[in-house]
């Protein structure tokens, strides 16, 4: 896992001098003519984010998640602490640290927004000191959000109980999390949010708005079955969408036992097909392919057939992150 720490950008500093390292980083940026905080307003950090890169993270993936956090921080100025635990820590006893920061222009030339990152690489033996190091690396009196990415086992997050209890939200992604992530005994399960659910927001809005034009009775009466088919690359999103469909069906007073999930062999890799079947000529179908961004509705709830072409897309990773955090 040291390769992850090495792959992330930043300036290595002594663990005991992170604050000094951040100050020197900004001084160096200003001296080089690079964007740097012009005053207290540009450093008005709004939140703390702890990004925990689990053992299943490789270097390329770590950089991708780091870049997502950077893009998020351009909208919500943040102090981000990136945890890089060492899987192979034989002979390693010390914690290492890096600092990184950048500034960007917001809505106007006078709106400069800056973010700061602290990367921590540590062996198992140093975990006893991790809570203290994380706490002093965060901005005081600001909410903490904990993002656990590609962790290998849910039970191992018990070592991070400080974060599980302190965080306002715990963010995981069911597309990459262990199978037991949602059956795990989280200390406060109401805090847990799924990034897969968040990035499906445009899909949920599109389907919900189309069906919302019809009376509940027209949708629910005589409903025989609901089938959601999906391609192999969107299996996690399909499971999340299925759960949402079950919830909506239940709200209409219909049993969610009628809802089924399938993965046809001939389905496009990033495609969905949602269909309602009735005991009469009524019907509903929504087909979408994320690869082409094309989607189409075809429905007849007894008042004539309605066909509509539309677009489909998932939220960007940084927007899914903000949706899961704040909504």
C-alpha cells in the first residue's frame, strides 16, 4: 500500500509538523506565483472529509478517488485527510505524511476557494496513534464526513470506531464494498449512505417524474409483476434501483414480492430495462443505456399510449459525493 501513498500528489512532511508543512506549502506556492490563499476568506473551510483507502484500492484507483475529492473541494472548501493503511507493513513502524493544497476561482474573480489535503500512511502498529493524528489534522469545530473506499472486510472498520461515531455521515459504495456492508452492525446505521444510490439520482428523478403523471390507482391496480433487467457493468446500480422500485411500489400499496431482478445474457453492459406487467392491456417499459446516454419510455395505463425519448446519465463522482453527504 506504500505505492498508493507514493502515487498521491503532495509534499512529504514530518508527521509532527503537518501544520507547519501546510503553511510552508502555501508560502512556496505564493513565491512561485501559483494560486494560494489571499486571506482568511479563501481558507473558509466548510467541512472535514476523511477518505479511507481500503486494502482493495490500487494506485490508479487511489488517484481517481483523490481527484474526486479535489473536484468536490472546489465547490465545498474542505480539509481532507486521506488514510493509506499499509497491507504489507513488515518492518515498518513509523507513520508518514504528505500535504497538498490548491486554490480555484469560484463564481467570480474575487471568489477564490482553497482546499487542503493531509495524506497519512501507517502500519498496523501505528493505528493506536491514528485517532490522535487524525483529530489534530482536521479543522476544529467543523463537521466530519467519513468515506470508506474499497475496504476488504466490514468488521475491520471497527478499528476506526472513532470515525464511525464522530462522522456526520458514513459514505460507502455498494459497487465496491463487501457483500455484508449493509448487514454489518454499524454503530449508527442511520448515518450510512450509499454512493451508488446517490449517483442514480437522475435516473430516479426521470422515472419518478414520468410515472408521477399518472394516478396511483392506475399504476398499482392489477399489477402482476415488475422486472428490472440490467447489464453486467451496472449490477450494483441495478440492485439499488430495484430497492428503490420496491419502496415506491410499497408506497402505492402493492406487494414488493412482485419485483424481480434479472441479468439477460444479451443485455448491453451498461443498460437497464424496467417493465410493469398487468392482467390487462396496460403496460409500462423504460429502457436506458448509460453507454449511449439514450433512454425511452413506452407506457399505456388505459388512457392511450405514451412514448417518449429522453437522455440518461449518472451523477458525476463528485456530485454523488455531495448528494450522499448533504441529502
